[in-house]
C-alpha cells in the first residue's frame, strides 16, 4: 500500500501537530505575498459584508461608523494590493480577487430553528453587531501576526502599512465595545416587549 503523505497529525484536542517540515522553499517575497493575499481575501469578503450591514442596520450611529470603516477597508484592500504588486515586481495577477470565509460562528441547527421563531428583529440586530465585533477582532489578530511576520522577513516597507490597518481595526473593535451598552439600551424595549410576564417570577 502506498505510504500516505502527511505532514501533520492530530492530537486528541484536534490541534494539528507538525511532525515534519512542510512547504516548498520559496523566496521571502513569495512567502509574504501568500500571507498578504490571505489578508486581502478577508478584506474582499469584509467589504461585501460591510456593504450589506450598512443597508440592513437600524441603528443610525452604527450605520455611520460602518460607513467610515467601509472606506477604511477599501483603503486596506488598496494598500495590500500595492504591497503585493511591489513584492511581486509589478506582476498584475498577483493579487487575489477571491473572498475568504469570514470567521463567523454558526449555531447548531436546533438553535437556529428556535432563534428563527423566537428572536425579535432587535435581537437579530444584536447578533449582527456581535458578528461585526468577531470579524474586527479576527482582523486585529491577522494584522498583528502579519506585522511580526513582515518584521522577520525584513519587509520594512510592509510594516508601517500593516500597522496602519491594525490601528484601524483596533479602533473599529474598540468603538463596538464602547457603544455596546447604548446599542443594547436602544434595542432593549423591543426585546422586553417580547418577553411574556409570568405570575410569580
Ligand atoms: Fe475591519
């Protein structure tokens, strides 16, 4: 039987453990382009998500902040494309147009069905805000790690550009956290109205 080519095994906790080196030897620029494209695919998906959130949200200051962040995100896309093009010596097709799957948790079907029947629109809005926060925090991790990788690869030009995006993601995530009490306060009357009062509770 042919020997299975595998470079990682899984532990009981399902975390991959690398047992031998994987990955072709490529230049630092090629390597960095791969990582930058991963970030670009996330931003490509983020732009689409922000556009639909702007249309959908019913909280005016959320809409305004998302609009600001949409413009920032387009800037992040442009800077990533520029970096990729510079590292790839102006190669036109080096930047991905693909969209990554955003890291949004999916509840189990049993709960989704119940949510569909019992959640108010106000709670759906809160769910979307929760997803906004998860995406922004994931982007913080992404740019933070990319900055450290760029440092290791001596890609000095990339570092400040990545730090700018990191700071925009942090400020967006902070804004959501700071405004969370107000958002819940605005939506609470509708949620409260949907709660049945039970005698003796
Ligand atoms: Fe973002």
